[in-house]
């Protein structure tokens, strides 16, 4: 009998929560690209039945976080070098424009929020909390799109941030995080000064540097225990 059958269904974690837990593990690079997401392991990790896991995997696949392969199962998406180039091409086209909009539309409260977020990034880097640094650096770009006030751009950025995290997991050095936090500080300073062109230029340089730090000639491989990684979160 499945573990889920012994539980009150109303107390089980829902599909969206499962999606968020797996999404966070991917963004934080605890689940590397190419990781097989075994249904039985996920059932054990979340204490639910297979149907709930399958619905969660379908949602993850619709967001391009997971690849569903016939007769093989589900795997964390694993972008190729060519796809990595395309992701950065898209970001280099999109994010300078997002930065310009943020300069035009950011309120004082939003600028203060961005500055406070960067302080958390600084702290995570300073005390060596790499997982938090990765999460916060990705969130900065999402917050900037939020401040820009364009919901279409925000949805696009969320997908691109996820894809970038996967790309860094494959092609980045072991100690590489998504971004250098001092670059973010300079971008926020430009927004505070209402200098749209300087902000856009800094964003373009920032993204170009991230791409230069990647080794697009090879892939990283990691062995891991799926159940223990997800259970360590302890938040469900």
C-alpha cells in the first residue's frame, strides 16, 4: 500500500507545493541538470501518491524545468551549449530594456527594497552560504522585472532565470554563483540616480560577464540522493 493511502488527503502537500520545492532545489543547484526524478523517490520524499507526483511533474514540464521522456521517466532539464547561447542572447536583449523601465517606474520604496535585497546577497556571499547566494542572485533579476511593471517580461524572466541556473549547473565552475553581487549594487545605484542608459549598460556588461565565466565546452556530472536532498528541506 502506498504511503499516501495512510494519510488524510487533506493534510498532504499539494501539487503546486511539490512543484515549488523541486523548483527551488533546481534553482539552488541541489538538483543538477539531468537528474532523474524517480516517481517512487518523490513519493517517499513528499509522502504522497504517484498521481500527485505525476501531476506535479507535468506542471514542471510545462515550465521547462523537467523533461519527460517516453519509457524513461522525468529528468531535470539539461540545456545544451547551443541552448545556453540562446538563453543569454535572450537575456541580453531583454534585461537592458527591463532595467530602463525600472529606472523610469521604480518608486523610492522599490529602490529601497532592491537595496535591502542586495544587502542579503552581500551577507550570503560574505559568510559563504552559496545556496542562499545563488537563490538571492536569481531573485534580484526577477525583482527588477517586477519593478519594471511589465507582467509579460516578468514571466519571461522567471523562465530565463530558471534556465540560467540549469546552465550554470552544467557549465559553471563548482564555486560559481549566478551573479556577482557588486554588479547588482552598481545597477541599483544607476536606478537610484535615474540613469536609464547607464543602468542598461551595466546590465549588459553583467550578463556578458556571467556568460564569459561559463565553460560551454563540457558538462558537470553529480551523483546525489534525491530523497535525502528533498527531505532535508524540512518545510512540508
